[in-house]
């Protein structure tokens, strides 16, 4: 009888151990030698996760022109790589790290756009390996690039906080608008179609991440999450300066509340429509572009695991 009781107690103890959250404090980043080396002396074992987040933002932030040094880009790459090394799948990120990581990634918005869009990004794709350092472009800035699975796992973990997701969504909205505004007036063929298709892919991935997050919530929690995201995007202080982004944000603000989230899901198509109208693209070309953009967004959305 004693043996049976001990066996039962052992089984219960094992179940309790398995059921506990075994994620180390701050996702183990304060103990990671690579992170401590690149983020700097502000990182030390036992520090609070909020302080760690502030150190990551400080170490990785670029200058006022949006340019990043090798050390800055390397710091954020080492952090993301360390998180990705914890295993593929559903990364559980310490809540105190979500907003700082969103802030840090938003500072690399053009790089994030290229990694999410995934079209014509040879420099990014070939330099994504963990051991490969950030690369320098002709304008003197160093670029962040990490493996696709790592980026998506981190974004999904960040997006558990709707305000952090909204921050990243707004960064992509602005970057997509700038990308479209930069298309030459005489562009045609791939020169005309790739920028809106790439933007739609980036937004489609973010749509997939949003649905992956809310799928794990009960209906009331999902509604609260979506409402917080929309509040972040429709805040009167939110601005965008280039291309169709300002018009799209104004349209989103004027859309009835019950229809706004569906409007968000159609963002890639609607921004392309606004851009084509601004450029006075002929109807046939415009319809062809919209069809490509819609397929691109849907394909990217479906790539995200539920």
C-alpha cells in the first residue's frame, strides 16, 4: 500500500512539474552570452525584464535619419536569434518584453517590411543565418535580417499584447505607403507590380498572426484584443506622411466601428487601390494589380500556422 501511495505521489509530482511554466525569467536573455555581449553592460543576470527591454531598445535604436550601425543591428539580431533558438513553434515571451521588442523592431521598419514581404530580397534571405552579421547597404546603414521562422515566432509572441501589435502594424502601414510612393512614375511590369504585391504580403502575414493570436482567446477576449488594435491605429495622433497611407488611415477612422476590423483585413488591396487612383492608373492595369495583390495577401495569410 505504501508503495502504491509513493507511486501516486511521484506521479502527481511529475504532473505538477510538467504543468509548470518552465520558461526562464526574461526568456533567458540575461544569461545569454551573445545578448550580454552585444546589448552591453546594462544587461546582467537577475535584472528585471522591463529594464532588459529598455536596454535592448537603447542598444538597437538608430539615428534620427533611421540609419543603424553594425553594433545596433547586431544587438537586435542577437536578441531575436536567442529567442528563436528556444525552439520552433509557440514562443512564450515575457509580457514585459513585448512592447520593447515591438518598439525595437519598428525602428527597423524597412527591414521588417522586406523580411515580411519576401519578394526580391536576396540580401536579406542570404544573410539571415544566425552567425551571419548584419549587412551594409550603399546608404551606409546596416540591416537587420533573421530567419523567417524566428521572425514569425517573435512577432506572434509580441502580438499577444494588442498595443504592441498595433505599433508594428502602423510601422508596416507607413513603410508600405513609402514603398508605393517611391515607385517611379514611368514604372511598368514588375517595377509596377512588385511594390504593392510585396506590401500586401507583409500585411497578409500580420493578418495571419492576428488571427493566430485571437484563435486562442475566448470570443470576449478576442473582441477586446481587436478593439485595442483598432484604437491604436485610429488614434487621432497617428500619422503617416507618404503615399496612400494617410488616406487609408483616414478611411479607417471614418469606417463604422463594427466594420473596421474587416477593413483592416483588406488593407493591402485598399492601399493599392488608393495608390493606383493617385497615380491615375488605367482601369485595366488597376484591376490586374488588385487581383495580384489580393492573391499575394491571401497566400501570405495562409502561411501562418494556426
